[in-house]
């Protein structure tokens, strides 16, 4: 086959392939679009990682809030301090919540024997505090997670009544009714 064909009507010769100017234009476009697309992909991956981390932390916060409520409602006594929270259960078990840096540790023990330990990561630049609220009509506890840089920005606030599930506690029916 002859790479050159003759267009009989126009009297022109047609070549197979691209001209140097076309190749330079395509190369230029690729060299401009490729870095832009790589930058966009990197941003998309970073946003995906940040959203995955935020989702993970929100699940951890929900689990922590649920544990805190259940433990507080079941407790017969609670002591909140700067170092954390200690809850005494009717069966003699002791549950201690201890914030340390970017996490809260929950320890369940009976006597000197550790029964269970669980760690709840809070994320960077966050801190937790436990506060005993007013006592009327029943003692309440508050767990609060805030940003370290902006303490007025509350990420999580959970309040629970101490002893709500214990027999004869305020708001519950006691005895064998």
C-alpha cells in the first residue's frame, strides 16, 4: 500500500499520521492537564481520609456516650474529679473513666482484679472532662469533649442520672412491683 493517496477531485496528496505541530499541541495539553488531575486526585484522597477519620471518631463518640449512660444509670455512687470518674456498681464492680491526652480509658474491676479495659480515642486537639451536676432531684454526671484550641467548641456533651436503673432510685420503680 502506498502511504500517500491522491485525492483525485481536489488534486491533493493526503498523508497517513500526524504533523509535528499536532503532536506538540497534544503533548502540551497533556503536560498541562496531567499535573492538574494528579493534584485533584491527591486532594480527593486527602478529603476521603479526613472524612473517614471523622466518621470513625463519631462512631467512637457514640459508643463512649452509650457506655457512659449505661454505666451511670447502673451506678449506686459516682465520684467525679479532675483525674476522671469512678462509678461503683451494686454488684461491687468499680468502673473508672480516665481521660489521658487524646483518649479516654474505661476500666472495669472488682477488687484488685481488672475485668475489662477499653480505650476511646478522641482525636487530635480534643480533651474530655467529667463533671458532677446539681443534685436535685437526682445526682447527674456530665461527660464533655471539647477542642483544646477552642474550649467553647463542644464536640460531645452527655448527661446521665446516677442510679437511674438501681432499685428505688429516682425515676424508677423499686421493689418487686
